[in-house]
């Protein structure tokens, strides 16, 4: 039996990223402060859903390094480990 986490399929990943990019654009491509960015990545690094070798979130399939920087995004976990700042 494999210990690999099952990631969302390509369609789900594309949909999630498309929604995130659209929201990011609507709000003017705003990013979080460096301190907030580091805090978010620290949370992602500790998270059981993060795929360690790739830095991808196992829940939404997105790159944690990218989405942690966008002020419009929040962690997809329930409850979120970090929230949008818009």
C-alpha cells in the first residue's frame, strides 16, 4: 500500500487556480507583507496536507509558495490555518 497522498485531479486543480487568479486580479494583484507570507508558509510547512517534496497543497492542488503570497487567498483546510487579508 502506498503512503502517497491523492491530489486533486487536473480539472480540479485548474478550476481552483483559475478562481484564485481571477480573485487576485479583481482585487488588484495585492500581496501580503513579507512577515505574513513567512507565517503562512510556516503554517503550510507544518500542515499534514502539504505534499512535502513538491510544496503543493494536497487539498486544493495549488502551489503553496505562490498562493501564500496573495492577499486574496486563504488556506483551504477547514478551519483555515490562515485567512485572506482583503
